[in-house]
């Protein structure tokens, strides 16, 4: 027989599962700093949406496709992670609504790996050309790379930068042929989260502080309650002695 208490916690457990089902992440270390080319083509010419520790959230639409033999993980999109700190641990999360069932796969690459791999550089070039050829792009809330004129940028400037590749595969089936042939873009939040002392994500700092304050407050409260019960027991003992 099922305990009635279990039915009270069942909605909460289902909600927790839903949250995890709509979040995908990848953890990595900031790469070694490299000289960023100042002559064209530059990273800015790729027209990739950027993320940095200063602009760490990106709300945008991602193109998705149903998996095929040539696109086993769905449609690939590319983003730029820049102004990173060498050797520091980071986490990139992507969150989306349950109303758009999608399977995401996240990969990070340093610059030499992408430029030396024909498959990766082809995928990056195709995505970049596709973005630049679009006459109108979906209005997104997005940060922008601070673009300095080429003449003002030192050729010796070093930068810790990574490419983020996001695969999006539609994870549903519908009798609507239009949607099956043209998968709607997925509305997502992409979050770059640095780790504090390489231990836990920066976004969890308020939660950690709350837990510490709650633990300290609970310790003082338990101490006060314990003292109150102890005094109450002493009073009862003294009254019993008086009666005797």
C-alpha cells in the first residue's frame, strides 16, 4: 500500500525531473591565451554571437533539424566564448522550454583545433555564411563583442578564446507535415558560468550563501531551543522536590 505522504511529494519530484530534462551543459577549462589576428578575416568577421564572463547570458533562437545520416546530432550552431581566464573552470548551460522537445549536444574547441580540422572549419564557415546571408534575423536579447578598430588593436594582444558548437535535434513527431519539413527554431537561454575557486559555479554563490546563513541560524535556534527545554526540565524537577 502506498503511503499518502508520497503523493504529496510526487508533483515535486516530477517538477525536478522536468527541470533536468530541459538543461544540458558542458564543463571545461579556459584554454591557453593566443594572439588574435588583427588582419581580416578576424573572429568578428565570423559574426558569431559571443559570451564572456562580463556578458554571460544569451537569449536566442537555435535552428534545429531532425537527425539524419549526415546530421546525426541535428543542426550545428556556433558561438564564441571569449575573455576567458586561462586554467579557470567554466560551465556552459543551455536551457529550453518543455514545449519544444529538443536533444542538445554541446562541444567546445580551441582555435587551433577548429582551424586545423576540415570538418569543423567547414561547419563553422557554413554557419557563419548562413547568418550573414539572412536578410532579417530573429530579434534576440544578445550581448555584442566590443569591436576595436584594427589600427588601435595591438598585434601582441593575447586572448583566451573557445568556440562553442551546439547541436540541436528535434526530439518529437507530429502529423503536421509543415513542421516535419521545417522545424521551428528553439527558444533557448545559453549561460556561461565561471567557477569560484574552480569548485562551484558563480551562479550558485547566492544559494550557497543562503544555505550557510540557514545553517548558522539553525544552529543558534537549536541551541536556544535546547536551553529552553533544559530550563523547563529544571523547573519541573524543582517543583517535584518542593512537593516531596
